[in-house]
C-alpha cells in the first residue's frame, strides 16, 4: 500500500508513502487509495480524528506531473480527494514536515488544521510550469492568508518557511520535534471543524488583483494572468470559484508554454542519467579541487566550488593576477553577506577553504584539477603535461576548453582515462550549465564523478562527446552563420536581435557576440576559413572586427556602448553593412521577423540533429537543456528540439528543402536524422530514453 495506516487511540494516522516526494499520483492509484481511506476513517465509529502525514523526507511534493500528459479526467480525482477531505465530518489535521509543495500544499489546505515542523517549506510553484494551482489552491489560499500574500506566493512560485507560514496563518502550530506526535496531541483535544473553503473572502480582493494585474509583464505563458482571474473569481460560492479554476487550469495544461516548461522540468532530470553506465560504477570522492588560471573564468569556477563547500587551491603563475582573483572572490562572497544570502560565518568558512598559489606543485594532493587557461591548444597541452607529472595518479584532470579537442589534450598524459572536459559558461559562478565532455578514453567513474560534481555545485550537467565546439558552440556557429548572411541580405542587427528577443531568446545574437567579444568569433572564423573553405561565412562582421570593434569590452562592436554597458545603434555600422552588400553585388531586400526566427531556429535544429545522429549528444533533450541553461533559449519554448517536434519533422524537412533551394543553400542540407524521423512521422522526443 502507498498509504501507511496507524491508530493512536481514537485518531487514525494516514502516512503518505509514494516514492521520494510522496507525489499525488493518479496513474498508479495512489490518489484513489488515499481518498478511499479518508472515507473509511470518516465512517469508522472508533475514529474521531484523522491525521495525514508524509513518510520519508517530506509531507508531499505535489502532483505527479506525468499525469498531466494523460487523461485530463485524472486531475479530477485529485480535486475529488480535496473535496472529500474538506467535507469530512471529523477533524482532519495535516502534519507537515520537509516540504508541502503544489498539490501537496493544496492537500494541506483542504484539511481543517495544519501543524508544521520547524524548517519546513510550503509553496505553490505551479506558475514555473506554466500552470496555476488546480486543486483548490487559488480559492483556499487567499481565504487563509489574504489576497496579497496569496498572490505573492502563487505568482512568484517561491515557497515560504514554516515560520513565515505561521505568521501568515497558513499553519496553526509550529513544532521543533515530531510533527505527527504534535498532531495526535492536538487530535486528543477534539478540535472543532474549520473548513478553509468556508472562510470569508478577503474584502480587498478586487483592489489587490487590480494592483497585481498592472504589474504583469508580457510572456508566452498565460499562467500569471489566469491566476489573477481565479483570485478575482473568489466569492462566497466556493464551488463556483473551483469551476473557474479547473477550466483555466485545463486551458493552460494544453498550451505550448506549459508543455515547454514541463519538458524542461523532466529534461533536467533526464540529462543526469548516463546511458550505458554500469550500475556498479560509483563516482570518486572529491573534496580538494585545484583551479589552474586566475582569469575571469578561473575565478568564477573557484567561486562556484567554494559556494558548494569545497576546498579550492587556485594556481596562477602571475602574482598580480592571483591577487586580483583572490580579491574578486573575497568581494563576491562578502557581497552575498551584505545581501543577506549567507551569514558572516559562512563567508569566513568559504574564504578559509581557499588557497592561492603561484606554483603547480600546490596541486600535488588534489582530487580534481580544473584547467582554465587561455584557449589555445599549445598552452593547454603544456599545462596538462605538467599536471600529469605533479598530481596523484588517481586525480582527475579536467579542461575547461569550450571548443578544443579533449582527446588531443588527454594524449599528453600517461593515463588519458582520468581526463574529462568541464566546460563552464561565464560567469561560471552564476550560469547553470556545465558541459561535461567525455573523451574517447574517459573512464566511466570519471564521467560519473563529473556529473556528480555538477549537481553538487548546483549546475545542470550535460554530457557531450568530442567535436569542435561540442554541442552548444557547434550549434551556435550555424545560428550565427544565418544571422550574418541575413545582415548582408537586408536585415539590420537591431531588427534581428529584437525579433529573436520577442520570440523568447534572452538576448539577440548580435548583442550576445558583442558581450562575448567579437574577436573570439573572428578568430574562429579565420580558423574555419582554412579548415572548411567550402563552408564560408559572410565577411560583414569581419569588417567590423578589422576596425578594432570587439564589442562591449572595447566600447564599440556591432553596437556602441557610451556608458560601457548599454547597447545603442550606430549609424556607422548601418552604413558599413549596406556598403558591404553593394560590394558583393547583393541587392538588399526586406526580411521579416518570421524569416529571421525561422532561419535562426532551423539552423539550430538541423545542426542539433547532426550532433544527435553522430552520437555526440546522447539524446535530443540533452541539446534542449544546453540551450535553456547556457544560451538564453526561452524556457517556455522548451528548446530547439522541442520546437521541432511542435512544428512536426515533416514540416521542418520541407522548410529545410525550401531554404536549400535559395542562396547559400549548401548550409541547409537536411541532417540524416531529420530525414529518417520525418519519413516515419517520428519525433525527437521518441529518442529521449
């Protein structure tokens, strides 16, 4: 049974025991089982009070999201459970520990009393999935804590502590010890029935809804607006409000935004699994980590490790650069104290775990060393040769290279099996993506250790095979190829950036390269010209780079930056682009936003399909998670491969053929995987195992 039953005198205790988070699963019969047991207790002449608690780490983590893709009627069974609990003629006390989130909090609010263990967290995060609380949350929470605090919780999706919940009136009692014992003690006093749905509607609902509606920002998801609609529907008739809530929940459930957000939710869990990894492979114990290089990337990596409680030794040969890195680390950690994120004792512990050194010998006892030096093969090979001689034979050696051949780097060591790529994204202490690059000889336990480290430091680790640019940058190169072709054909930078940002990218491609440094892309294009002469780029951005305009860091790039940060349109660049078009004999034409988005998105999809087909990425969803967490792809959009499935692969293939018939058609040769899947009307999602 997924519900454990215990009797304590006249109290029946129902303890949820359904997986790690006690999810309210309909598909496996759990919700129906719990509903039946509440009815059983309600009709039991010996039972006078019911206590519902959770087994394991938490009370209840919410609905089983996998149920959302099944029969819509399944959700109705969760609502029936809430109705049965609230209507029960005997007091139902909720004993909360760990977390009560989403449907778990809605379950708690359906009860007549709530007792929470200190340190517990309660919240309604449905908005982060493009949904609204669909089992009574929008109707019961405002009645319990007021319209303003309720909307703050539902629109942000952020949980509150049990201590805060007590002040708000969301819980009735806070206990330090055993919350079930406390609930049984309350039950012995036979408290009167107090139904949340029968509490009065807050008098300020209309004003509060109006104020929050004025603050709404645009976005693909309608969830925030629909949450406000639900709260606006509050009245003395609970049933009428629940009807509105259910209808709007159903509308959101089938919207592309929610589907994309749910894809992201599951994707983050899927990419943590390494296909083919033997069950007995265990990650190595990593406590002491070395970072070679005290530049921007090395400093960010050190911060990410220190913030996770790891000991870090940074080696930077230049004393002045090392001092600057240490000062930056200290300043950043202290800023977290000033902003209330950590207390001073935590900051002091993090700095105590940091060691600065100017010689590689300081890394002789490290469990893992991460190289973060200049992106040049000769430099990296020199570092790895030295590390191979200095470090313990069982120490893992990792390179932070963003494009270079990890196998070529590993070849300079006596044991290439201990070498792996750890491609952090800048700023490394903030960006959530970590591309874990498996070399041809990387040992399984080394790969498992890298993925475990990613999780420990709060990153989404995604495995990539070895190829130029790995997954993310290899795709980005094709994205930029189309952007630059469109510049010479008729579009302007600000138009392309605006179109992509409106569609859902955090930053347009031209602004992105200005921020990253136009000289980086220029260097890659020079290398590509020699390596791949049959795959040319537009030369328009090279003309900009030839003027020393490398982006934000030089104050001028595709845009100008008068204040050092804010991009402004430069008429000089408009003239340069138009003159370049004339120079190569192109008559500029109007390019609409639809074409911009289509070419940018299809370029990503087509190259991603090659990457998956070649086995560089394990699964299509791995590509999506890289783009969501490393490249500013809108989370509500789900990722390039998710978008391809929405379009339908036969449609994607037709569009690729159409572009292939036009200018620079060689760049649109369809990936074999797209052709194969389209022929059988398949989906990329079918490959996400």
